[in-house]
């Protein structure tokens, strides 16, 4: 659960830092509805770039940012709709765009959901403590960014095999960067480094996205409502929302599915993972190239009992498709297949895991034989801004991407995507997946047996977390008043 115990002495120290740096913290309500953001903040944002290290950009942690690099205001949720010429299915596949967050990825919101409650309760002292952000990619970037804006020192932990762009950007934002062995699948090595830091005696707080319910709560309270807004804007009277499909890195984003199910009880939640590391599907292990999704364990914050399908994705499909979407020969081929040029211009908004999400949506639609009146939601977690080096590496390894490569990729991985490795989860399938949490979290990371049982048997466990946004907002308002009036 999220501890909201207040520590007055530390709270005043945190308020002193916020006052010195002119920090005002947004509420969950404001992140859901930017219409509640003060006009004074909106005026200041006209002079601030989307990625600038400016505390006012805390108010850009939402899905409604105007899609511009500098001075933007707010508008509708940014999304694209993928046509049958691209997906091979008549279903309406809608992709929310994560690029238009500060840092170019929506994980900046998940990190905020973890850090802000600790600040406004006095559980974290930015004057003396460091915020540690263990991650397989974008979460530690978001955490380092939020820490900078909130006046905190940060340590970013991520695998050494992640893209060069992530490390280059972190050099200018994070106080310290720690590279752990391996790549996306090597999550335990990140946990081991966290345990080493805990034992070091250094004054720090570890914000582990895999077990921090602030991650779950932010997506339930902010991403979920943003998805409903999109559905309300695009669905006709005969349309049906069928489900949301998301790869599970920390399993934070998939919390949006819990919100959607409450609004659309017949809808489904599908969790995607690489078939090269099929933890949910086959209790398997391995290594893969879909950057940003961690594996070989089930995150503590994943509400597995509410997950309806597990979908396996071939990482070769994602790597080939980013070439199709971004290399000249691929884009020309897509035009020849009837994909509109204005949509082709938007395809670089999908990074590697965004392509994985798209493929999981296609598999979901084909598995359920969906029609043109059926709507599936997913999202682009980040854009190709983070993966230019991967395109260069692929060209060096395989040679230039040719029209023949484009034709093969399009037919095999888009039109040819089938329903292999799509598994509907029975009650006991879900329980099997949930039980995997025991080995990571109870045996290795010190969680309790009673709590893992409560996650499965006590429905109020999850609804209790879902109701915590309003109490946190009250604490944020109190903190902002303390900063302004003391």
C-alpha cells in the first residue's frame, strides 16, 4: 500500500527546498484535467520547452500536452488510429502517444506517482537524501527528471545494454548513473544493486517501479481516464470497446486496464511479453530486444487476477518494423500499400516497446475476430527519438533496408501476424502467474506471505489503492500551502 504517514520535521525541510526553488506540485486531479491548472502556470509554460529542467514542467506530466517542443498549452489527448492497411485487421486500433510528455516518455508520470507522496508526507528529505531509480529504461529517466524538477539528488540504475540515447540524456540530468549487467531481461541484477546500496549506509530512498504502488495509482488515476476520454471522442453509437493491450515492464501502465474495466465491464486486459523471455506464458526465461519491458519475474504491482490474456511477441518483429516505419525504403513501401502519408509521418512516434504494444493489439484483434465496430486501445510509451542508435546498429549488421526487406517485413510481421502465443487466462492460469511473485518478492525481496495472499483473495486490496489519489491530492494541496505561506 502507499504509506501516507506524515513526518512534520522532514516535511518542513522539504517545503524549504520547494520554496527556494519555486516549486509547486500538481495534483492528480490537475494531471487528469489540465483545465484545473492555474492560469499563472499556463502563462509561464509559454516560455518553457517540453524537456526543459524547469519546475513548471511538473504541470506537463499529463496526456493533454499540445504536441510541440516549446511553449505548448493543453488540448485533447494525443493519439493515432492505425488503419487496416497497416494492421491487417478491420478493428479500430487506437494508440495514445507518450512522446508528448517531458523526457518524451510517459514513465515520467509513474515516477511522479512514486516520489510526490513521499515528499508531501515528509518521508523523503530532498535536502539530505538521494532518490534512487531502478529501471530497464524510461522510468529511471523520468525519475531523474522529476527529481531534478523537485529539487532532489538522484541515482539512475539501468542495464548496460540499453540504448545509447538513454545514457547520453541521463548524463545531463541524473546525479549518478549505475550500469548493471545485461539488458531488458536482467531485472534481478537491478534489485541486487538496490540491496547493495541499501547496505551501504548512504542516506537514500529507493523508488522501485516494480513494487511502488504510486506507479500503479498514477496510471489508474491518470492514464485510465485519458483512455476513456479518447474512447468518448472517437466511438460511434455502434462501436464497442473490446480491450486494452500493453506490454508489462513494471506493470504500472496496465493498471489503466483496471480503470477501463470499471467503466466497460465487458472489456478485456491483455498483457504482452517477448516470446524470447516468456515468463507469463510458459514460466520461461531468456533475453530479448524490446527495450523497456523487464522480465523473468512478475511485478508486485501487477493485478494479475484482473488480466484476461497473455500475448507473446517476437522481438525480431519489433526490430524489423522499426526499420519499416523509419527507413526511406520502408516508408515508400507503406505508401504503395495504401497507408496515408500523414500517418506514415506519425509512425516514428512509436518506439520499440510501442511497436510491441501495437503488435499485441493486432494479435488481440485477430484472436477475437474483431470487426470495424470494435475498438482496441494501446499506447506508444516513447518514440524513435530514443532509438536512432538501434537503427544505425541494424544497418551496420544487416546492410541497408531495401524495398525487398520492406515487402518481407510488411507481409510477415504486419499482414502475417497471427494468433500464435495468444493465451486466454483461466482462473488457475492467472493464479499460476500470480504465484510466481512469491519467489521474487517474498523469498528474495522481503514482502510478506500475508500480503501476497491478500493481493489474490482480498478485492479490497486493489480498490483501496485505487482510492488513494484524493488523499494524496489533499496532502499536495497542504504542502503547496505550506510552501507559499510559511
